[in-house]
C-alpha cells in the first residue's frame, strides 16, 4: 500500500473519531490481555507466602484509532476491500 492510501485511511479514522463513530476518542489507548496467577514464594524470613503475579501483556485497545487504522490497512493489503 502506498502512502497516499495510508493518508486517506488515517484521515477516515480521524473523521470517524471526531463524529463519535469510534468509542475511544484517543489515537492510541493501551489495554491488557491476560490476567493474574497465584505463585508461592519465600519472603525475607524464609516463610512461604502466596503472591499474585501479573501475566498480562500490554496491547492496543481494539477500539482506539490506531488499532482501527491497522485493521483497515491490513484488510486493504490482503485485498479484502
């Protein structure tokens, strides 16, 4: 895809954001995928304690402008539009 098409897609996504068609008004919003798990560890005195560790990874919110732009760009590159 050339830069002219990419500029048009970005302009379209920004227009959708301004008109309120996209729920998230920001261009980049991060969320997380995954959750937490309980792990047994030793504290300073050597006692075993249960600790909650995050196993989530940071990812783009699928409703923000940047991720919508990426999805549209991917669809055009694959020839689905």
